[in-house]
């Protein structure tokens, strides 16, 4: 005895019209279908996106600093500017933004510090991720940040760090691992 594939049948209530059936993800229509079904043709692509990193360590002093992601792995749409470290949206839509860095060392590991990784859109903070480093803790530390947001054409996105040292002056050395953005949708 053979097994039947699982199916779902859609039939208007009280109707003798043939039903529309979905079998294993395929749409099968029996009889006439009065509604239009429009499905995207071909594989879906990312309209815009990039991945950038920095192969050189960057010193971070107290206060706010733009993170340098000056080497691109790829840039679909040519929307990322390595000289300004900014992404400029080329079209309206929903975007996934991600960044990751590595705090590799502190010039004085006996000082407590607070570190924030921030996503800015048009010079406004939209997301933050923070850590509080306790004296003599283990480094490296890997702060991550991400956001899913709606951007308009010409909106700019950048990643910044904000550091506060409690009890003295110090600098951090970071390794900017990646900054990526992808426009989601069709």
C-alpha cells in the first residue's frame, strides 16, 4: 500500500467547485481559479549589503570614537564608504545591521571601564550594547551589536564606541572584526 503525500485543500464554504490543493509545498489547482497568485520569479537577491573589517588594531580613548572598518570583503550596491566608515542606504527598506569587535587589551588592566558599542542612523543612536570591565578581568572581550530597522534613501549608518574609565586614564586596543548591513526583502 502506497502512502499519500500530505495535502491541504482549500474550497469555498458551501461550494461544489473544485478545490485548490497544496501537496509538499507545490500548489495544485483543480478547475478554474478566479484569483491571481503572483510569486516572485527566480532566486531572491539582496538589493544592498556589505561586509567590512579592519585588519589593524585601533586605539580607543575615553569618550566617543568612530570604529574604523576600512577593508571591504564585498559591497553590493557600493553603499559603504571606507573613508568615512559610513553606509548610505540607496533605497527605502528594512535592513539588518551587525557589528562585532574584539577588545584585545587595556593600557591599565587594574582600572574598571564601561564600554558601549553603538549603532547610529543619521547621527542618532538606535541601538547600544555595553559591557562593564572589572579590574584584572580576562581579555579579550567580544562585544556584539545588531539591529533590524527601516531605513530611507540616503540615511547613513555608522558604528561608534563610547568608553568611560573609572579611577584613572587608560586606552583600549580593539580589533574591529566586522560591520555588515543587508537590505532584507524582495
